[in-house]
C-alpha cells in the first residue's frame, strides 16, 4: 500500500480563517462547516472564487434562472445514464466522502468503496487509488478509512494507493493529476456517487485526466434527498462553468491555473 500526503498538512490557514474557524477540539460540525465537505469543496476560496460565485448568481438571475435549469438537466442526465461498470480498468480512482462521527465511511462513501471492490474483483490487476484528506481535526483521512474498509473486505494492501492531502474534489483531482502515469491504453475508472458524477467528470476533464466515469450506485433512484443533492451539484457546476468562461474570455491565467 502506497501512502502520500500525510507529511504535508496542506497550506497554512490565514488569519481570517483562524478567527472565523478556531480549531476547537471535538467541535466536528464547526470544523466541517469551516473546511467544507469533499463533495461541495472548501468554503474559503479566496477573492477569485467569491467573485465568480457572485458572477454565477448574477448570470443565473439575468437569464431568469434558465442557465441554472440547463445545468440541472445536464447533471440529472449524467446521474441517470452513467454506467456502473467498466471493462478492465487500469486504475480504480475512488473520490472520498465525509466520514461518520466514529471515523468510518458513511453510507455514501461505503457505496463508492463497494463499487470499487466489485470492479477490482473483475480486474484484479488494477490499482485502487483512494483520494481524500481528514474530515475533522485529528481524525483519520477518508483515504485511510476507505483502505481499512477494503482491507476488511478482502482486498490486499498491494494494489492500494492512498492520497491523504486533498480536502475537496478539486484538490482530489489536482493531486491525482500530479501523480498520473501512463494507463497503457486502458481507461481509469472514476468512481463516485451519481449525484456527484457531472461535476467530478467536468473537473477531471479540465485537468486533462483521461477517465471513464463510473457510478457507485447500480441505478439512480429519485428521492427528496437525491433531488436536493442534484440541486446542490447544479449550483457548483454552474459556478464552475461561469468562472471558467469568464477566465477564458478575460485570459486570466491565475484563475485558469486553479482548474487546469
């Protein structure tokens, strides 16, 4: 099992973050709010991110929310149509998700790990890349919790690769891209939940990561919770697309470097 990232805790928190989000031991909901979830991204995005957020909202309002609904249709289509199996993947890349209060995988994360387990049993030569840092202060990383789950279900240590630095989806894929090697002509399976597929694949394409999206769930099931998750993803995909378009039109290399 290969492990990366634990020796580097990531960028230091700035003074504003320290004041707004003190590191109070045991205050996990506050820490989760401060750091953001792996699916939704980090809360503190800097001036560029906040400006793009404002612009995204303005574009949505100016179009009478038409752009938002077009993005929602895309997110829903990807959630419904993406297959949950891939033939002979070279690597199985699993995006992390928040852990429960005991430091174990939540049902959402277990579903992703179970899909990775099925893919590995069909292609035992594949590597399993687990991406995800710590959900809360002092707790295990999502990658570490995922590896324990897979080991307990019969996966040997040899194919496991852990990337424990990333804090959210954008960082997950950026760190993965930095370690990317040849796939020998075989696809990498990007495994995540159906509600999360559209944004994950969009970000991976932005980083020019060759991949094939693979849904954790066998099929998409409509429920109030899933609809809410799709709306949340729509908001973030819309934000990303508006920001990327603005950065390209204005040739803002600083902003483009964050997403490519």
